C-alpha cells in the first residue's frame, strides 16, 4: 500500500515524511477494519480509500489559511484526519452528530498518536465554540445549509472551505446569508474519476 500511496502523492505533488505516510496507511487500515462492523463508508477497498478518501482530503491542504480548523459533519474523520496528519502544526476539531463515528475517531486518534485533533459529538447548530480560521465540509448538504448552520463558527477573517464534486454556480446564488465567494478551485485528485472543486467563501 505504501508504494501506491507514494505514487499518488507524487502525482499530486504532496511531500510527506515516512512517518506521516505510515499514519495515513494505518488510518486506512483502521477504517477498513471498523467499516465491517460500523459501516462508516461505502468505499470497501483500502486501495480505493487511498484515492477517494486520503488523496481527496489532502489536495485541499495547500489552500488552507490559518491554524485552527473545524471539520463539520466529519463522518469517519474526512477530511480532518488526513489533513491533521499532513499538518501537525494546525489544530482540527472534528464534529459529527453520530456517536459511532466519534467513537471511531477517538480510537484512530489514540492509535495514530495524533495530538492536534479534538473529536466532538454534537449537531453543528448546537456547537457554540467559535473563532475558527476555517470551516471545512466534505459531502455536507448544500452550500446554503453549510453556510447557514456554520455561520457562527468562523472568526472575522475565517473562511468556509466546501469540498464539492461538480461546481454549480446556482448553489452560490441560493445562499441566504451575507457571503462573499473568494475562489472556486478545481482540484486534481490522482486516479479519481469525476470532477472535484474547493469552494472558498467568507462572511
């Protein structure tokens, strides 16, 4: 699996240490193992997880500004855990409303010895800690829902980072809160079929 990860990282021009690569592989192994009982992801093949979960998360890394992030509706820790592994100098809160996912994340944090991840079991609209540099979401509802439910989370200069498939400009027009579209960044995920975009918004 290391050889495949090395190849994918090289294609995406992402530099990681050997320890970070092993942490990512161990995370995939944990996800694969827990998935059999907990049904955390529809992706069953660990090699597919490398592409659809790990690389799909990591390609966002270079676009993040700041040091304190929240991953909303993180599921089994995506993109939060791969990003936390790649950015040990940044802090990540991983928020989800489903107990089994947070249980998995707590176990992953322990097994991978991550010190920059805080798992939180809560609905986003009930979570009151604010002042984040960035609010991340992957496969989370519509842009309008994301902005509406998470509007209290970013700090004055904070940004919303929405990981999406095909970019649809009408989604921006449907946002009801005061918001500024900063960038729409096409993402290149090696060996992934289909479009990926990062939509960056600001209050």
